[in-house]
C-alpha cells in the first residue's frame, strides 16, 4: 500500500520488507541513518525492542510504550507510534465519536495498548476484559493518567462482562481470537455465546478474515461494524506522512491492501 501511494504521488521512493534476526536488530536500525532513507515501520515482535536503538521518542510512542514507526532525519532516528492515530481515524471515518462514550475493549496485549491510548485520549470511559486479568490490571495502571479505566474481572466475568457489553456504545476487539492466521481457528469469537451490545458500534481490529465471527454476529444483530483494514491503512498513512510530509491517497492504499489480502 505504501508503494501504491508513492506511485500515485510520483515520489521516487520504495517500501520493502526486511526479515530481521534478533541479533541483527541494532545494526539494522542503525542502517536506517542517512539521507537515502525516509524511515521504517516496525512490527511484531520488535515494537518494544527497537526503543533503545532510536535517538528520541515522540510522546505517543512513550505513552504507548511501543514504536511502530521510525522517522529518519539525516543521522537522527525518532521512534513514533501511529497505531492509535490510525484507530481513531478509522472510527472517525465510520462516524463514531468517542467523547464520553462507554467503550468495552477486549484484550490487553500490544495492540490493546494503542487502542486504549486512542480511546482515553478521545475521552471515552474504558472497560477492559482480558483472559489474563493481570495484563488488564497492568494496562490500567500504565494508562491511569489518561482517563477512567474499569476492569471487568474474571471471577464476575459472565455477569459483569455481559452487562458491560450490553450497555456499551462501542465494543472493540483487540485480541487475536477469530483471526485467520498461523493455525488459529477463525470460527471463534472473543465474546461468550449470546453476549452482544444492545446498540452501537462493533470494531474488530482483525482484518483477516474480512468479517470475523464477532462481526458477523454483530451485523446479524443489527449493529454497525468495522474490521481492522481501515486502522491498518490509516496507521500506514500517518507513517507515510511522517516520512514524506505529504498526505497519501488512502483510497489507493486501501485498494492495494485489499488486493493483497
Ligand atoms: P498483539 O500485539 O496482537 O495485541 P499480544 O500482545 O500477544 O498480541 O496480545 C494478544 C491478546 O489476545 C491478549 O489480550 C490475549 O489474552 P491474554 O493476555 O490472556 O494472553 C488475547 N488472546 C489470545 N488468544 C486468546 C484466546 N484464545 N482467548 C482469549 N484471549 C486470547
């Protein structure tokens, strides 16, 4: 999608994927310095590991505790994170406002940290449910300064989770449950059978399959839904703008991403 956006803007630049062994990470990050490179994206499992190797972090990267974008300016490398901005822009595009909304977020992993930051910055009150409660507690502690976070505890999960989900304005799945990837079963939902919001919006940050079981069930119940493709494209578009100072054509990026998926 980045190469399609470079072409559409007539920019003489190229985006390419690198497989990096753990022992090579510092050397590869250092190789990004210099005039020939605009920057890089960083993905699983290196979003935390690259942090010591850049020269400075943006407030977003510091808050999320992860770097998904490196911006090169001459010899200097800045670690940034566009995941939260990508998520917020995806919801905006769907016409969803987040200020003073009750949002249930499923999951407390790496992706959840970006989504939690986005939701709290936008003024939502956040309810987190995670299979491993200690990770939800840790996330709530790290983000306490940004807003109100409630944890749906595992002991009370059946009743508490169902009630919070029923009454929420927005439900977001950040877990990998329902993903079609590496032998995972796509025919599973992160919610117990029969538990769905009574109204409102359901976002699943998974983009493969295009409609997870959660989204299919939510749609069948008359709810509005969005998959993870807009977030993927918009976090990429934010990175692109950091590197080039030009806004890419996100329709071109979306079409390119869709064609590959
Ligand atoms: P990512 O960076 O994609 O967020 P991650 O940090 O490994 O990946 O987080 C995966 C999330 O999916 C976690 O919230 C995880 O729950 P745990 O903290 O309990 O591991 C959740 N998850 C993965 N498989 C799950 C399953 N089978 N049931 C419920 N939650 C699951």
